[in-house]
C-alpha cells in the first residue's frame, strides 16, 4: 500500500522541518510549500491525500488558498494557525476545511488528527457499505460516491459524511449540534454557521430546489432532516 502523501504548507522553516521529519517517521510521504501560491500549485499538481495548511502565510493566506483549492479539489485539508479566535475556526470550516489545529500543538496530536481525517475517506465496516438508494439519488458508501440521476456528483469529504449521516436516518430530525458531533467529531459555539454553509453546498450539488426540496429539509429552529424515501 503506498504511503499517504501529505502536503505541508507553512512559512515557518523550523516548524516545517520538525513536522516533515515526524510525519516521515510515521509513514507519510511529505512534500513542502513555503507560501500560499506554491501550496496551491503543488496541491493541484501532486494530488496529495491531505493538505496541512497554515493560515498565516504571507501574500496568499491559508483561507485564500483553501477557497481557490475548493473550486477544483475535494482533498482533505487541516488548517494550522497561531491564532485561537473562534471566528478563524468558523471561517476555516465554512470555507471547506476538514479540521483545525491551533499552535502550539504536539506532533502526536497532529498525527492523530491526520489519521482521523484520512479514515473518513475510507470505507467503513461491511455492514455500512451497502449503497443507500433514493429517488434519483444513490449514495455509494464503499466507493464514497454520490450519483444524481445516474451521474457522479462531486462533494467534499465532509459533505459526503454529512449527506450520509442524514440519509442513514430518513425522516429523523437532526440538530446542528448532533450533526457537528457526528461529522466533525466535536462541537463549539458557532456551529450553526458551519453546518448551514455545508448544507447549502450539498443542496447546490444535489440541485435541491429550496422551494421544492427533494432531499434535505430545514426544520426551523432545530436543524435538518432527510426527506426522500429509501428504495
């Protein structure tokens, strides 16, 4: 099995060198970028399995890189930042980050986060691998593919997990807090904005008309529910 390839983008040389050595020792193939522009270029050319993206890089910061990257890629991204403000965390997650680590952090903690995010992209236990089928929609858990009217729909890792979580319990109302816990693995103040943005992205991908929803309905003041009947 090939080593997972990690793109490490950070302008701090000492931190980058330390992390590259640690990640290599943990069995990852590490490629490095020192600024946002080169990070974006490498992400597009080298097709990494995951990107570690520093927020505070010069010229092109991590948020801008992530926005550009999300126009063409669903690669998992973990943001790195020296700032602990909640607004940074919310912005990163709403733009499309999969996780968020605040400096200083231990390399062991970071590796645990990386492995957790990469596991999202792999098939779960066999009992959970059966495709979920609805009118016009198939969610293939084993392949982690979404088919809409027979055509593949591109969604991010988080969006797939969010859709799978909702579709696994049709008709059940799920609060934003519950979705955050199940999909992201933790909860924090500001959850409404994060979940709402990803739900909006999912609806666009599924061409779900806000005025005549086929799949995801809003339960005002509570959360969301999947409304299509399983086949």
